[in-house]
């Protein structure tokens, strides 16, 4: 596993939790474009892992690294204080990647 592939995984993992946080904490702003963005990011993550299968064992550690920035970015984009979001990612990679997973939505 190369450093650039791992770095790419972390970058991609910043986007998905950031969008899921926005989804959960700004329900009044939800729309089809957010759903598409989340679905596309899930697809890109899975494609990256298909191209780099050795990274699959690194997903949970990468989520921890990426979540700090995802939380900060969600705060910036929502104008909510960073403290409004959980300090630790509330979802595992395996949960967040599921196509039918939506925070606070009954599936």
C-alpha cells in the first residue's frame, strides 16, 4: 500500500462523514443533491478500495483521521459550532458506506 493511496482514502473519507453530519444536523436543508453527493462519495470510496484492496483493513483508522477535518468542515459549512457535532465519528466505515444508511432516518 502506497502513501498516496492511503492519503487518497483519508481525503475521500473526509467528504462522506462531512455530508452525513450536515444531513443529520441540518434536516431542513436536505435535498436530492445531498443524497446524490453522499451516494457518489460512497461509490468513489468503494471504487478506490477495489483498486487498492490492501487499504480495506485501514478504513476504521482512516475514519478517525479524516473525521477531525470532516467535523471542522461541517461546522464551517453549516455555521454551527464544532462542538455541536460528536467529537468522535458516530459511524463506522462499514455503516456509513451502506447505500441505505442515513443518520436519523428509519430504513
